[in-house]
């Protein structure tokens, strides 16, 4: 679904794609959105017309998708095949598959576009991919069940969360592709988000209902910030002033003042919320509510929710055009 209009009278336009769409990413020029579909395709959508293009065949059970900064290549993790498929965005054709570890889950690309990093949920590793040659490099052992990965704005460090009870985030030095000492967090860390200035990484700890701030200069964790039940996603405003934490277990969003690490009153959203995304101008956060088939817009100036927007069933991903 594409949200059209202004806060207060938003409506959704449904676009037909493949079965069980899971991940979505938009090119930096904003012209094309790519959607992963079960069992093995990606649908390109022209954002000017909201028309889907011919499905692109990839590997089995495509999960997440990331696009290089120059917009030339989209990389798709195929969780059921242990591979990544590169897609040429100029022609929407799939390239040679790249072998990774077992159950590749998420992918992140360095700001210079030279390396893509893939978390392998089933093998406790991260696979670096040289994007110039689409070659998999030596896997990096991080242990546990690596799930989410983010890269600092300067491209020097990748942070990987372990979904199991390892209760840690592992930094990776991207210059040497070596794992550094794990940073202790709360139990079952999932989502990670980094402030635009790169100074702080925020980690959502699912079981305790907390967020751990990590100072990236020293990889030192700060005091845990209490949020709602089962936080699963984090988004930070472009000005870096506020982090919004999505609490799936309590159907709320907790704003955190970055300067002080203070949690503000929770904002009520829909049921079984999955993801949160913030517009480039920072004025509105959008929350996908899987359980109610809706999207909740939140005005960041006042942290007030607007009327929910009815979309399709089980919305699970959001991407916003640049």
C-alpha cells in the first residue's frame, strides 16, 4: 500500500505484488520500490505511477533488501537458499547468486557502497560481500543468532544484534572485517538504530522492555532506558533529537530524548505493530500495525497519533521515498 494525502485525510492505494510480501526498499532517486515476495520473486514498482513491473526471479524465501548508494544494485537475502541475489536496477535483471551462511536474514551496505554485510541467522556469522565483484568474502564469526545489522555513517563500524539470549551486540571493524568485543545489552536485543552524527547506537532489548544506548567511540553501554513491552523496532529523526521505539507487546511507541536519554510518555498505536519509519523531513512517523491492518501516523512535533489508515492485511514493512 502507498499512503497518499496529508495527515488527517490519508488514504491507501493497494498495489498488487507477489504472495506474502516481506521486505521493501526504495532507490535513492525515489523512482522505484522493490518488494520481496514468497516464495522467490521481487516486484519492482514505479513510484510515479504505482504500477508493478515484471516480477524478478531470485532465491527461495527472499527476506530483506538493500540498495547501493549509487542506486545501481539491489541485494536480496534469500533466507531459504543461503544466498544473496544482486539485481541490476537499470534492467531489473537478477545477477549471479552469492553464497552466504545459513538463513541469511538482514543486509546493510557501507556508505561508500563498497561492501554489503549479511547476517546469517542460522550459522552465527556475518558474510561481507565485495560489491564491485559480487564476491563473498571470509565469514565473520559473531556467535549467537545474528539478526539485525546497521553501519555507522562514517562506514567504519557495523553493529550486529544477537536474537537469542546472548544479550549482546557485536561491533565489526569494516576496515579489517574482524569482530570486536561484544557489548552487553539487555536480553534478546533486536533492532538497532544509530544517530545521524554516528555517536550513539540504540538497541531494543525485547525481553526486559528496555533500550540500551551505546557510545560508538568507546563501545560503552549506558544505563538502560525503560520503554514498553517487547520493543522490536527503532527509528531516529533526521535531526537526531528523538528516537522512537516501537513496543510490540504493549501496542505503543516510546519517544526518547537523545540528549538526555529520557523516555517520554508512550503513544498508543494499533495492534501487533511491526515496524516504524520517519519521513525525511522528520515531521511524521508511520507505524505498521499487523494485527489491525492499519498504519498509525504520529506527528513528531507533538507526539500525537493521527487517525489510523486502513491498508491491506498484516502490514509488516514500511519504506518512504527520499
